[in-house]
C-alpha cells in the first residue's frame, strides 16, 4: 500500500528526518549512498518511515528502488510503499526491485519528456504471492542481507566523512603517510 503521508515544510522533523529526493536514489542499486540537507526539502513532500520502500515513479527506466534506512521525506516523484503485513515486506521489496516490475511500470508510464507512473495504474500490476511457509523461509535468508544493505548507508557516510577530513590534510602535507 502507498503510505507516504503528504506533509508541508513546516511539518518536517528537523531533528530526525532526512531528505531523499529521487535523484539521491541510486540507479539499479539497493544501497543508498547519499541524502540531501533537509533544508532543501521544499514542496510536494511526503513522509516515510525507516524500512519503507521508496520507488522512483518518474523516469522509471532509471530503476530507483530502495529500502529507507531511516525516516525522512521525499518528493511525490517517489511512491512510499509498505506491505500490509510484515511477512510480505521482503518479498514485496524484491518484487518491486525486479526488472519485470520496472519494465511493467515503464510500459504504463505517461508523459513524453518526463514519463511517470500513476499509482492507480501501478497498483493494478498482477503478481503471485507465495505461501506463508515459503515466505518465512525466504525471510530467514533475505532479512539479514537486506539489513546489511540498509546499514551500509551508515558505513558509507562514515567513510565519506573520514575521507573528506583526511584528504585536504594529505594534499596540504599536514598529514604524512608512511
């Protein structure tokens, strides 16, 4: 189900929310590598929670689908999706990330210059859902993998900050490498 709650700039939680516009979502990758300053969030905003699925609905062929590693806001160019039951969450994310879903969404997109998918058209996609037993087995295998991918954002951010602190010192000669 699409759960993105429309919010205004005044409703943003500047202490907890991050800003993930569609251009921060990497192409054909599950690992988020950047966010924008929350001050840049201006209009057409919707809120998402940690672990919600962000699906790039504009120019779908760029294949932008991630699990949100934290709560925040995005623009209406993304669908914010959450499974109705937790047991379906990982399967739903896998399904939404699949080339088959991206191709379907691309086929039903409207608009010439900036094609986009309309939610009411997108939710008509037919799909099969496995039995509860298969879902439980699938979740045992895939949950740790998806958690690692979501947590990679923290590691990437930390390493980026370290690089940005050390590189100027290395270039200026204030720090030497032995």
